[in-house]
């Protein structure tokens, strides 16, 4: 008897998701605005940018102004930008998130997931790491915001290009890149717990 073994392959750079997969749902995550937020709340949005970020990573800090600019650029096009922090170190606490957002003038939703489940569901491993969800809430792009951690050296804006394509009814030309940043500090799950 011949056994056929099939392997399930996730994305090129993502251990869990592939482009075209349905976006994992999140529910009732606390936001710095005092409200709970779910993916279902964004049903009117034409596209969603989900970014895993935090306060403690120098790369994430360097990208804050670019995320603010991206939010501003696509606000009139019904694109929602949602940032999620899953780290549990003191500088990434919920109170520190509120303080950082106020100090930097965040114009996007900033959520905290103490369970870290959303990062596991998305296969997110870095801060910042970006996921673009299309109108059907499928993964259209995942990876880096752009091609350089240094804002003055950016030549390709991957997330912006993906959104522009989706809003024009097209598929993005670049759908997956390597995220560059600090490792997300996921707690290890013990067997049997």
C-alpha cells in the first residue's frame, strides 16, 4: 500500500497563514480608548491593516510616525488601521500603551491582547509586522510596512501599494515580505496545561 503524505505549507515567511487565507477573528480586545474591539466591528471598512507593535521595540518606535501617516493617507478610503500589542513586559503594559499613544498622537486603534492569542493566530513574530485584510477579510498582504527600517531610505511602500491595489479592485503585486523588527515575546505554552 502506498501512503501519500501531504504537507500543509503556510506562507513563505509566515509559519501559520498564507496569502488568501481567511483572516483569524479577534473578539473583545481592550483598546486604549476604553472600548472593547472585535474584527466584526469593522464590517464597513473596505480594507484593514492589522499591525503587531509595542512600546518597547526600537523598530516599532521608529515606525510609529509612518503608521500615523498611513492611517491619515487612507482614512478617506474607509481603511481601518488597528495596532495590537501582545507583549507583557512593564514598558508594554496597558497604562504605558495609553501614555505612548497620547504622547505620539496615535490616530489608529491600539489594542492589547494579554492572552497573546491573536499573535499566535496570525503567526506574527515581529514588531512591527503588518497584515492587510481585503474586503472579504482574507489575507491580501503580510510582512513589512516598507523596504527599510530607516524612513529616509524607503523605496517601496508595500502596505500602501497593497491597499492602493485592493481599493482599485486588483490584487497586490507584492503579497508577502519578511517582517523586520524585534521578536514578539510570546509566553511558552507548557504541555498538558
